């Protein structure tokens, strides 16, 4: 019993550490450190890239990506929720449903982009099978967007909850990209079932 209590306390301390660090670094959420780990390990983004960020609120990934691509790059974000922070001039955000994709002007800018990021997650129910399936549905949408908008040799980062559909989705990603890796950043909460598919070099 004592060991379990200690584990829960350690988890809270880890979350608090990253939450405070994000605030100190002027990011709205701790999720930025997941993308930072991914970038450091896989070198997904480079200067002058055009990056499409799906599920971009509250904006941490937008800010981090904008620094990497620099003033000559572009970061485009879409989310059902609003992004209520100040953004650099190389970021464009719309509040919209990725399933609809009715904003032609926005998506014309995304055509031929070098990177598609998806940190989208479903509203969780507490049922792991249901949550994993909903996550899979969002991931299929993200992969469709990557297939449609990514340039040849472009890269794709996608969060997915581990579940029965994972193996099938991994096969779909492998069919579209030359290099596919599975990665769980250390900054993910330990109890979380989320992992990331890192897919490089679109066929």
C-alpha cells in the first residue's frame, strides 16, 4: 500500500514539474515537451518548412514549431477549440472541424507541406476500448490529411491510444511512409496509454 501511495505522489510531482516548466518557458501546456523530445530524436522539422498542426489548441506545438521553421517557414493550425494566446506572424490558425475541411483558403496553404503533426485526442469516457477506438478514428483522419497534403518525403507525427486497432493503423502508416517508428516521450504521463507514431519520408 505504501508503495502505491508513493507512486501516485511521484506522478503528481512529475506533472507539476512540467506544468511549471511550461509556464516558465511561456508555453500554455506541458505537451510541448513531447514534441521537443520527438524533434530532438527524429529531426522532423527544419528551417523554412511548412507545418500543419492538427488539434493545435492550446498552442504549445504551434509555438515550438514556429521557432524551428523560422520566419521563412509557416505553421498552420486547426482545432475545434480556440487558440487564445499571442502568436508569431508565421502562424495561421483557424477554429474549425478537421472532418469538414471547408476552409479552402487555409488548406490551399497546406498543400505540399513538409510536416503534418497530430496531437488530437478524443473526449475520454474512461473505457479504454472505447477511447482507443475513438483515438483510432481521429488518427485515420490525420493520416488521410497527411496523404492528401504532405509533399513527397514529408513527415508525419501522430498520437494514438494503444488498443486493438493499433496494429492495423501502423500497417496503413507503413504503406504510406518509408520509415515508421513507435515512440513514447518521457514527458508523457506514466499512466497514459498514448504513444506516438513517427513516420518519415512519404512515398
